[in-house]
C-alpha cells in the first residue's frame, strides 16, 4: 500500500468538502488509488507523469490528479482534485 501525500491545493479542496457522503466517496477513491496507483489513467503531452482517477458521485464526475514516486519509498502525491469541468486546465496551471 502506498503512502498518500497532498499538495496544498488538494488539501484545500478536501477541507471544503462538507457533505459526509461526498467525503466518503473521495475517501474510497483515495483508498483505491493507494491500493493500486496504476488504476488511474496516465496522461500524455503537457501532463506527462500525471495520473488521473475519475469517479461518479451523485451524477457528478470528479477527478483526482496525482503523481507516483517510487524512488524515495512508495508514495503518491495528490496534486489536485475537482469536477471534470476545466479540470485539466487547472492542473496545467498548477503544474
């Protein structure tokens, strides 16, 4: 099992989740990523090196962008999370 670490943008997003069912959905997605980090889709081009894991919650599609670091132990750095709308533009801007 990989260790999860969060960048500031991802921490801020997860702190703003106030609905318990939505928080549980994100927690389940993060546990799935920690168990199998290659389950997400590997991005190409400008986002090379980023993986994105998507899931639906109450008819809304959410994505979690992360990087896998295996050189210094097994860890996953969650870069950003949010809804699909403008998500990749935000990830590019943040990177």
